[in-house]
C-alpha cells in the first residue's frame, strides 16, 4: 500500500486521470508486470439500465486479456464471457490491486484461470466470431488494433448487441498525454488513432447511434437495426 501511495503521488500518468474507476496489475505476455486501466462492468450495466430501462443479463468482453473484467462482471451477476487473440500467462499474484469508484481493494486471481479452462473466455479473434448477441459488449482498446478497411467487418459483429461500449486512445488522448510529457502505450501496437468525432462518425456509418459518455470515458454505440 505504501509503495502504491508513492506511485500515485509522484507518477500520475494520463491513464490514472482518464480512467479513475478501475485499474489492476497483471503479468503481460512478456512475463513483465503492467497496470491495466478499465471501466467496471457495474458502471456499464448501470448505464445500460438507464438507457433501456431494464437490467442487462449478458456481457461480452472483446479482448478479455487476463479475464479480470469478465470475472468482475460475473461477480456482479452478469452472464459474462469473452475472447482474446492472445493467451496471457496465468496471473501469478494471489491478489491484485483494483480501484473502483475511489474504493481500493484486493482481488483474488485464483478465479481467472478457471474462466479459460471452462471456456468462458476463448482464445480467438473477433474476426472469427459469429455475431455477438450480448446485452453489453465491451471493447477496451480492441477497436484500434484494426485498420480502417477491417473496422466495418469488426463493427458488423456487434450489430446484434444491446449496447457496444468502447474505450480507446484517440487523437485527443495522444495530444493531452503529450502535454503531460507522456507517450501513450498499449498492450499491442494500435493502428487506428483518430479523433473522437471520427469515431462517432464511423459508428454512425456502420449503423450505430453513438455518443461519448464523459463520465464513463466510454463511447456508447447502439445498433440502429437489430
Ligand atoms: C487493453 S486490453 C483489454 C483488457 C480487458 N478487456 C480490460 O478492459 O481490462 C485489449 C485486448 O484486446 C486484444 N485484441 C487485440 N486484437 C484482438 C482481436 N482481433 N480479437 C480479440 N481480441 C483482440 C488484445 O490482445 C488485448 O488483450
């Protein structure tokens, strides 16, 4: 905890500020330790309920990484599943650190391995998936890994979801981080960094009504036809 306090006071990074609700430590595919910033599924579920006036039941994490978000979503009572194109190492810590709505708490990693063993999280690309039918689909960074030609194919996979929640670096993020002397990094090399407006227009062109939710720091895209 002490180390953490030092880190927070002297190393405030851009993601610390942009994603204040949730972060966790994880071991990357190179075996090194990293911090992932994300949005708690319960906040996405609350937003879904506001929009659709009913509670969501199902949750799909596109790019589930270690499975932390799927695990949390299950913990909140959602029928959650996910995919990732790579298999991360089994998380070696027995506890990892989470921060959510300013509450800081530890979380056991023991349940994560089970999600891969029992098939809740599959190792495959979204491009190889049948259309996703979950109430909430979540893409944390994943959309930026595709080029402009492939994005429409990826977005077509989400035409049957209730609500697509996407967070990722945009031109505005890259510039804001630069002002703080930081070059933003992600798990994989991102390919498509564009402005917020470009993303809203791209969702629109691909049959979604979308807006940026400033509180969640999330694009919310709702398919126009189902
Ligand atoms: C930033 S991580 C998101 C982790 C987790 N969802 C969270 O919010 O904590 C993005 C993930 O997208 C995955 N990804 C990239 N391309 C993908 C693809 N074609 N299909 C599925 N996952 C992909 C990456 O491997 C990476 O683990």
